[in-house]
C-alpha cells in the first residue's frame, strides 16, 4: 500500500519533468521571465523609429539635401542593464524599421563595411574590368543613431518590478549636433510561484 501511495505522489512529478515543445507564431507575446525579450525589442524599435522619423529634424534634413533622403547609420547601443541582452537584435529591428520606412537612405555598419571593402579589394585582382567595383564610391552617412538600454529592478521576495528605459540619440555626423533625442519606457511586474517540483 505504501509503495502505491509513493508511486501516486511521484508520478505527477515525473510527468512534469518531461520536455514539451510548442511552435508559436513569432508575433505572439509570451513573457516567461519578465526580462527583456523579442517583443520588447521589436515594439520599442518600431515605436522609437516612428517617433524619430516624425520629429522636426527630418523636414530640415530633407530641405538641406534638396529633397533627397538623409543617410543614416546605426552606431553602438550600450546595454547598461544587469541582464545579458543581445543588443544586435535590437539594432537589426531599428535598421529594418528605418529602411522599410522609405524615408531615409541607410548605410552598412562598420563591421559590414569592412567585409564589403575586403570583397571590393579582392575584385580588383580577381574580377573582370567590366564587373569590378571601384574604391571611393561609398555613400557617407549624414546621421548616426546611438543609445543606451538601462534598467532598474525593485525586488522583494518572489515579487519584482523591472523598469526599462531606452534612450536613443540621432547625431549629425558633420556638426556633432544632437538632432533628436528619444526615450521609451517599459515596466514589468513579475511574481514567481513559490511551488516548484
């Protein structure tokens, strides 16, 4: 009888230990830990880029360039949170939002430019004269977008509030003037269950 009782108590725990995988739509919001996630990255990038492109600097830049779109590059986004956040996904989200807006021209990052320059150098030796690309024809950026991701965690026992603040600045590369300063805030309440198997 005791063996049956022990088995009936252990069986739910053994079943709970199994791995279950469920495919999800990538636009689904499912926040498990309360930490910065893919939805936070995407929605913050889209909101901030929309705000940036609707700000006063944009019309001034169009006028200064005779109606041509300003050229933008995304610089460094620092992670000052206590979490490990892959900021490259956030950068990619911002690049996508900028490019897809159709309002700006966009140039490759310094890493991407290095790879392209290496390819161009190899073309000088290995490609036909008709197809090789010339040096000194790159488009220079007019503005650089950079920023920082900060967080504050307030925790008591198994409950915590995580506050995120993203600050982005758009800087005129010629003059070092900050032409736009955007901020996005996000707050999450996290309550962890006390019962774990």
